[in-house]
């Protein structure tokens, strides 16, 4: 059995009248995707399990197009600049409240600081209001 976070663990009911049990795998505790798994049942309960032969892993489906995306820092900086332009337009909009404009500026400042902390200067520059 092999799983990764986000997969579904399906345990088949063992007797007539018992429904299958589903749980999301939220952490793989074994090596190379092997059990034990930390799971979260649909009702919110969590447990650590080593599934038996009555269980199967349903792998999370990933859009193949998304697997091929590997953005560069320049791609992210372009996106950051677009966010900055949108924020500036919203700040200039007469319908925006002062509280909204302040919140937008605080959000952008926080993202810029995180970019600086992660040593991503291109992104940090793209987020600055003076660029």
C-alpha cells in the first residue's frame, strides 16, 4: 500500500449492512508512502492507522496540465506586479472605503516583507508601490 497526503483511504464494510468508511490521508508517517497514516474521517475525527487488507487507497487526481507548471521567479514577479497594479486601481477607486484601502496596503506590505524574507528580491520589487 502506498499513499500521499490528500489521498482517500477507503475501508470496505466487513459485514452485510456495514457501509464503507472513507477518510482523508492528512499525513504519511511511514517511509516511501507506506503506513501508518494519520487520517481524518468525514465527521472530523482523526486517527493513526495501519490499514489491513480490507482497505484501499484512492489516489487524489491531479490535472496533468498542473503537474507541468513550474513557475520561475520572473513569472511570479509578473503576477506580483499585476497584483500591485490592481491594488493601486482599487485604492484610487472613489467607491473604496479608507479601511479597505488601508487593509489592501497592509496586505501588500506583508507579502512584500515575506518575499524579502525568502530572498526573492524580484518579487519584492514588483510589489513595491514605488516601482
